[in-house]
């Protein structure tokens, strides 16, 4: 399904012959003409300069969260909130889901001739990134399972436990990334139908018990879209008005809900594993492991997520030592990880989206064995984009963390108190760039 750079094509061909899943990584140093020294030095310099500038020039919190924003014209809001608009979007999502299922049931079991795998792994999973950044939490409006649930909602839904948060969505995202990056035959119609059936059953049973609020807490794609939408300039103010505002204000309004840290760490860790799994040395490890490729890859994915979580956990512990009055160090700064996750997603999936996305659409229109268009960027341009995306994501994370720090810490400790976060940003940056060139 995925187009890979030529220098690593041989390794992927051998991996494919052994039944190993092909990830959507960004390649190795052989196909990215990028100097490691300049990449690391540039990233470190950008983070250090931004940290010092913020410490000198940003002494009080400037973000207002869901209180900020310039209202859009009232007629536009009326159209956006109209029941007819909501119903049309829900029907659109249901129609797309029906086409997806029909392709799985009636189409060939060949990802080069069936658009269903590309629709899931590219148009939905990757396409939700730009869609959510531009339009807000779009999957909440398109989610076909909400349309099915609305046909027979429960009369007396049970309230969701407060401690549940979005933990079910974190589990769902981990399972989906396992399907995408680890599962053997992850593009076969049987595998996809099985995954779809399990996902549908879990979501509809949960919604039948708890009502449609279940989707906002447990549907992995809806939570994924909603978190990415925290970086959108389009949002809702606390009074419900549709507004344009700084993405930093939207990010600052991210609810500190249970499961937020786990969800973001799944995004960070799975994307990191995606880059690692494209490395020929890791492919060799999968081939030679006595545990077998699937078990080894599963452990690798879990280890990457655990490492991302452990690094943030250590940082949160250091923050707690810095300020004993900070009672929620884990969730207080978790929002600053979202720009980092976005930077990783752009770096790892841009090339896939602009090549495999059009190819999937062409196949859905009835063309067998459609060829993917040529990438819009050469190796040098792609390398620059990837490093820029990672560094920009981390700089935005530094800004978000600094604003939260000057709000929560005493003035004399605001800068020193965020040193653990700065160290974490450097570690994530170096690790992300290392996956590009290692």
C-alpha cells in the first residue's frame, strides 16, 4: 500500500516476503540528504533561543483558553449549528462508511486494487490531521456510529464514571496503531472486517449503556480528531459561540481529563515506533528474533509508548519537586505535548498522504492498479520539511508549557520550574530527529 524510498526498497521487499507489516516510516539516512550535525544543532539552537526569549520577555500568562476568540458572523454560526447541516454531515459520514464496507465485502483482497485499506490508513487516519486543524473536531460530526446510535438511543443512559476520562480512547488508539504498524496482513479484507466489527460492537454497546457521550470519551478517532482540533484556529468559546482565535488559546483550553497523558503518549510512542520500524536494522531484528516478528514488533511498539510515557512521567515528577503546590503535574502540562505529536505526525505521514491519498481516491473511482503521483518534494525538500515539522512542534510545545508555567508557578520560580519540561523537549526533539537520520 505504501510507497517507500528506493534505497530501502530491498529491505522492505524482504520483510514483505516474510510477512512483516510495512510501516509508514520516513526512511533512513540513505534517502534523506541531511547532515546530522546541522539537524541536531539547528534544533537545539531553536529550542534554546525560544526558551531564553520566553524567560526574558514572557512574565505573565497571555492565553485565555475558551474565553478567547472573535465570533464568526451570526448567519455563519446559524448555518453551522443548523440541524439540517448536522444531518447532512452525518449522512455523508454514513455514506462513506457504507462504501468502505462494500469495498471490503465485494472488492478484491488486494490493496493495489481495493481502496479500502488506503481509505482507513491514509484518508481517515492521516487525513484527519489537516481536516481537524482546519475545521475543528470534524469526526464528531461525520462519525457514522453516531448516526447508527441515533436511530435508537437509550432512554435512561447511565452516567460515565468521572475517573474514566478518555482512557478507553487511549486503548483504542493503541490497538489501532498495532493494527496499522504490527498486525500481519493488516491490509487484507478479512483483517479489516474483523477490526471493523470489533470496533463497531464496542462503540455501540458502550453508547447503548451510556448514551452518545460515550463516543467523545471512547471512540479513538473522535478523540484523536478532537485533540488535533485543539491546534485549530476555529473553535468554540465557553459560551458556545463559534470563534476564530489563536491556536494557543485553543490548546490552553484542553481539558485536563483522565487519560489525556496516556492518549498523547500513545500518539508520540506509536509515531516514534513507525519511524523505527522503517530502519533496516530493526527489520533485521524482526527477521531474526526467536519470539517471531509479530511478537517482537508488538513489544517494540509497547516499549516505544512506554518510553514516551516514562520520560514525561519523570518530567512530571521533577515538576512536582519544584513546586509542591502543583497537585496535578501530569495533566497540567500534557497539552504542551500535542504540538509535538502533531510535528511527528506531519513529519512521518506527509509523503504518504500526498501520494497514497490521491491513489486511493483514484481506485475508489474505479481504476485498478492506480499509480501514486510523484511526490511533490524531492529528498532534500522532504528532509527539510520533516525536521522543520519536528522542531516547530517542539517550539510550540515550549511556548505552551511556558505560559502554563508562569500561571502556576511563583514568579521567582517560573523559569527554573520549567527546566524539566525544557529537558524533555530536547530529549523528544533529538529522538525524533534521530529516527529520521538513523
